[in-house]
C-alpha cells in the first residue's frame, strides 16, 4: 500500500510539473497575441524560453508515459498534451516581424 501511495505521489508530481510548463506556454501565447510591439530582445527571449521549456516538456511527458506503462493500467490513463504548434507559429511570426 505504501508503494502505491509513492507511485501516485510521483505521478502527481510529474503532472504538476507538466501543468506548470503548460501554464508558461499559455502565458507566452498571451504575450505574443496581446503585445503588438515586442522588441527583438523580448521576442528572442521568449523563443529561447520556449525552446528550453519545450525540451523539458517533451522529456517530462515521455517520462510520464513510460511511468504509466510500467506502473499503471495503460488503458485507464490518458495524457493531455499542450499543442505547441500554434505557439511555435506565433513565435516564428514575431521573429520574422522583428528580424
């Protein structure tokens, strides 16, 4: 029973980290959509931050999937993934505008 609690605690921790990164993605999208005048430095800072978070996000989701496959019933678990394609497109548009 204690090991089940530890497994659930670990999964909850991974899910919290995933949600935190998704919140950063959503905030970046909001900044890009709402800020008509972003200078080059800010756009490249957002792009750099996105690249770092995206690597972390992909690894975190992969870890979560593997963990579920090993310790949980595969059919009962779903992982919702953030659509980073739209955010990446917004970033690319902003980079092209300031470049």
